[in-house]
C-alpha cells in the first residue's frame, strides 16, 4: 500500500496519529508524517480508518 500525506492540505488535527499510532506521528510543527519504516502501512488494521478520520482528507491510500 502506498500512503501519501498532502502536506499543503494537512492542518495538524492529529486524528491519523491518534487512530493509527503505529504508522503516523506528528512533526515538531504538529503536522502529520509517516513513521520511519512504516511507509507502506505495515499491515496496520487501522490504516484506512486513520485516513477516513482526517478532517481535511490529506491522506491518500493506494494499493500497489
């Protein structure tokens, strides 16, 4: 799975990091980013829910 975070759209709500903390984190400014080594979601069962939880739809998931 390919995960993309549109950093121009992200508002730093943190819903992704709260929903799937094994995949997402927040940078020093509070914006979403992927954890190192988790760029493919690593099979996290909450990945799709984290993308849906984003209030501005900044997260895109694409099957490889």
